[in-house]
């Protein structure tokens, strides 16, 4: 008998990776959730062979309850950045008297709680994989309080743990590592060519801080599969393909592509921030300092496990292979 995985965020990076992995599993059927089942992204899912594409929103618990029905496994991801950058958020945040990132964090926390509320009503559910991150305020002992996109996910998971002990026994948290693609997608991290011919990447923190680097578009599915098929739940996985500082990553870029590449730390409020708004500068600065002082996963938190600790081992390509796959032409011309 086949099993059903329901994937929140199926049209996006993390959920898309989970869809791809489970489509290759003969014993599993995939139900993809999206807010718009008629979009081009939804059509692509159908063309790939996704068994069902269903409309549901993280903002509407009843739609999640309907969409989760019959699931043996659920993968969920919440989205801080979509609402943060959505122009429709500005009037809402202004009306609430909040900076946009505070509003987006509260919004994401509410969406995460909706996932737990709906999953708790799902009969026959065997596994919930909740994409979370560490609680920076908590694990920094109150030193870094502006990492809203981490804290919101962590607070939703804390709610799930406290409110639904039975569901929690079937839940794994996956903390997806720092996306390698951030280098290409965040304009302020992109390298600038200096007078000496060196392409300098920018990074808003100490460049020798080890980070859990991941190709989220490939790795999320592989780790989710390992968590779903393993006999025990209750894991808090920090998911990555390499535990590596940015300066080592840039050295590999240099070596692999044969370009002169370097890295510069962005100073808080410094020129490299360009037109990044004040609330985001504060958030990213705290975020990088948190990584350096307390670890991406909150290293004093005893709960995270590393890929090597999983019951089912995950084999992933290397960082070098990811670099070779990317189109760098717009950067190194
Ligand atoms: N960049 C990093 O290094 C990093 C690392 C770890 C974690 N993260 C976290 O990853 C999250 C984003 O995940 P991603 O990269 O997979 O996102 P993404 O590629 O931007 O896609 C967002 C997905 O969320 C869905 N979605 C958004 N709002 C929704 C709603 N209200 N109801 C239902 N679905 C909704 C979208 O579906 P439709 O548009 O089809 O409805 C889409 O599939 C963020 O919260 C971020 O903090 C990022």
C-alpha cells in the first residue's frame, strides 16, 4: 500500500526538493500544497508527475486541516521573507506600529502554530517534519534579540512541543542550513571586482565562522526522507552538506572556477549594505554575530543532531560540485 506525503511550500526551494525526492520513491504519493493551484509553478508540479496539487494557505487552519487529511507524513516550511518583502506588509506593519521584520516574525510564528494545530487533527499521521531554526534570543541568553526569522520558527516549534505532546512524539525538526544559493540570490553578498582584479564577496559577519552550508534545493528532500523513513522521531536535525567557514567556501570557488575571489566582512552600517533598510541591517548583523558567538544551531541547545547521527545516512554531492553546477556568468564576466 502506498503512503502519502503532504508538502507545504511545494512550489518553493525546500518543499520543491522534498517533492522531487518523494516522486522518486515508488511507495509514496505526493500531495503538493500551494496558495494558487493554477499558477505556472503549480502546473510544473503536475507536469513532473505530482499526484495531487491542492490549494491551501498557512494563514487558514481549516484549509490546512483539509489538505493534511490522509497524510502519513507532512513536510512544512513557513516563509519569513515573502511577507517581509511583500509591499502589502508595509501598511499592516505601520498600522501595528512595528518594523516590518517584527511583523513578519509574528506572522511566521502564527503560520507555524497553524501547522501544529492542523497536524494535531490529522488522523493516521505518522511523521511531521517541521522546518525550523534555533531560538537566537534564547540560546544567546538575550544578547541577540533581532533575529526574528530564526526566533519565529523556534517559537512555533516550542508551541507544538508544549501543546501537543502526542504529535511531538511523531515530529522531527529540520533546521535547514545556510543556503549556498544565498551567495547568488542576495545582491549584497554578490562579489564586486576590485581594482586589483579580485572579486570580493561580502559577508555580514566573521568570515572564519563555521556555517552549516547546504544546497537546500537538493538536500532538503534527502534529509526529509531520512527522517521520515527512520523508525524513531523526536529529532532536531541541523541539516547541511558541509560545516565550513565562508572564507574556505570562497577559496573553493576560486580554485574550482579559476577566478581570483576573496571575501570582505561588511561592517554594520557600512557602505556594502547599499539600500538595505535599517531593520534588516540590525537583523542580519545580529544573525551573523549569533552564528559566531553561539552557533547557527544554538550550540548550547542539547537537542540538535548532525547528519552523521541519523539512523539513515544521507549521501550528498560536495560543495565543489554545487559550485560547478551554477551559472556564474553574470558574476564573473
Ligand atoms: N536562505 C537561507 O539560508 C535559509 C536557511 C534556512 C531556512 N530558511 C528559511 O526558508 C524559508 C523559505 O523557504 P524556501 O526557501 O523554500 O521558500 P521559497 O522558495 O521562497 O518559497 C516559498 C514557499 O512558501 C509557500 N508559501 C508562502 N506563503 C504561504 C502561505 N501563506 N501559505 C502556504 N504556502 C505559502 C509558497 O507557495 P505558493 O506561493 O505556491 O503558495 C512557496 O512554495 C524562510 O522562512 C527562510 O527563513 C532560509
